[in-house]
């Protein structure tokens, strides 16, 4: 054995239980990656698995960016290349094409964060309109997506949620938010492009929900166009999904639901503790997992009115959904069921599901390097855990490199 292969971690064991779609087939999972790209992915995951290095790297990158040091090239050729499509839609075309070859769709995610001016809200609206137009041109982009905080100030969304009486200026500001949201959903409806509204923190989520249901009632009467997001780490979400399905049925529109576990757990726990209100998050991970899978069961049984997209990197949940679909005789590519993962993560799930003819898409974030840094820091942070999907992915990449070496 050469020194190089000694660097690879142990081969991942196949689960003993028979599974409907195997996520172990690395030749399918990494078919879109050349040897050199795969080696780069391997080293990147190897580095990101070292928590101290991620913390140190994040610290120095933040300082370097603040001091305008020339590190953009380094970022662009490493972490940005792994997790982003490019700096613009045009830049992302290569990724869109690569994914499409493997029957994986793209969800263009304009990932600029932290801008809180009316000008930036209008610019973001225009950019998302471009993603809708691009999606309408071909079948390789099945969904568009936006975050309401890209179109509105968090303070305003929170003020609306707690029922503060808005002054004249705030009312005008909120009218502009309503107009931006409507502009995006209307265009999506006109172009027949499904559009996700991402879920965010609980202290603004009621406002986002209210906007989403208004949009669905306006644009989902012929087919599901607007999808709201349900965070199953919130103990109320399963009941809300049931309630909203009944309401959609009663009002005669289709409910679109992206099911996720939820991304803001730590923040939510800290705030509810500090401000002494009931923690909106489930007590344990097992409770979140239970409700996520219960939501799958509920959705599959209510496909007459409910369409879902599972936004998850959890292999068990994906297998669970596949198994339930099989048992219920639901075709693999049933238009009411989609799976979605983030670019650069869980390719073993996305590509193997797509290869078995399930509907799959990847969020492909894009935007200027400096502006997507918060997104990239979150990905690096998520991938530093030794346990879990990222470490598993590191092993799968190693397996595939070893397999390719054996084929030569
Ligand atoms: C395509 C896509 C779209 C997404 N869109 C959104 C979005 O709009 N809004 C959003 O908030 N997130 C979104 N996410 C992120 C998502 O919510 C999760 O944070 C992330 O995917 C990890 O969860 P998992 O199901 O992949 O895997 P897992 O690793 O199985 O689950 C991890 C998740 O479980 C939950 N959890 C962990 N520990 C506990 C605990 N002790 N108690 C209770 N719950 C716990 C947390 O939600 C944590 O993120 C999206 C993810 C994807 C792939």
C-alpha cells in the first residue's frame, strides 16, 4: 500500500438492512467530478473535519477581508468552488449543466446576506426575478427560492409579528415588502416556475408564514407554485402542516411545503432562555426526527392537495420517504415529491436518488465572493463535526478515489 492510500480513512460499511436506494454507490455519487476535482474535495473535507482549523481559518479570513487583503483568489478556488455555483447566474451555468447531466436539477439561490437597505432589497428582488426567468427557460431548474429577509428588514418583520402599531413610514415600508413578495410570486406563477420561501427565525416566521399563505391563496389554485418551509425542529410545525393542508383544501388551493429540520436551533434556544419564553424547539433531536418522518407520512397521504420537497442531508429520512413511496405504490418521479440538498454536500444522496429516477435538485448558491462569505462560514462550521454526514462524505470521497485508482 502506498503512503497516499494510507491517508484514506476506513471503507464505509454497507448497512445490513436492505434499502430501496443505496447511498453507497460512490461511482454514481461522484460521477460529475473529475479526478482532480475529487482530490480537491477530499482535501477540503479533510481540512474542514479539523474543527480548530476551521475556527482559525474563519478568524483569519474575516480579518483579511476586513483589511482588503488579496485572498479572494484563494477562497474562490477552495471553499467557494465547493459550495457555490459562481458569482452570477452566468457563472453558475457550468454547474447547472453538470448537475443536469446526472438528472439533478438546480435551485439558483442568490445568497447575498447582511444588506439591510431599501436599495439592496430592490436589487435582490430584481436578481431573484432573473432566477425565475432563467428557470422558465428550461427544465434543469425546477424551483426558484428567496428569503424574505433579503427583501425586508428583520426589525420590521418582527414589529409586524408582535403586532406593534406601525407609523406611516413603517406602513409604507411594509407595503413595499408586500409588493416585492407579490412581484416574485406573480412572476413565478406567470412563468409556471415553483418558488420556495425559505424559513427563518421564529420571531419573524409568523410574518413569513402569513405572507406565504396569502401568496398560495393567490397563485396556487391551478397547481402548487409557492412553497412555504416547515421547520420540523419546532414542536408546533407538524400540527401547522396538518392545519394548513385542511385550510388549503377548504379554500381550494394547493399547499406547497418544503420540509426541513431547521437551521437556527442554537440562536432560538439562547433567545428563548434569555427572554424567558417557551423554547419553540423540540426537546430532543429524536423528537425532531420523529416529526420530520411523520410529516413525510402525512404529505404522502395527502398528495391530492399537498406537494413536498424534503430539504435534508439525513440519509435515513430520504430512505424512509423512498420506502413509504414504494409501499404506497407512488411512482419514483411523482411530481408531488422532491428531494433537495445543498451544492457540495451529500452528493451520495442526490446523485443516487436521481439515478433511481427520483426528483432531485441542489441549492446552488451564487453571488459575489465577499457577499456569500456568511453562507460559506456556516457550511465550513457545519462540516467540521467529526460525527455526521460531512465526515461520512469525507470517507465516501476517499472510497471513490481508491476505487478509481483500482480501476486504472
Ligand atoms: C435544500 C435545503 C433547504 C433548506 N432550507 C432551509 C430553510 O428554508 N430554513 C431553515 O431553517 N433551514 C433550511 N435548511 C437547513 C436544514 O433546516 C437543516 O439545518 C440541515 O439540513 C441539517 O438537517 P438535516 O435534516 O439535513 O440533518 P440532520 O443532521 O439529521 O439534522 C440536524 C438538524 O436536527 C435538528 N436538531 C439537532 N439537534 C437537535 C436537538 N438537540 N433538538 C432538536 N432538534 C435538533 C436541527 O434542526 C439540526 O439542524 C435547508 C437544508 C437543505 C438541504
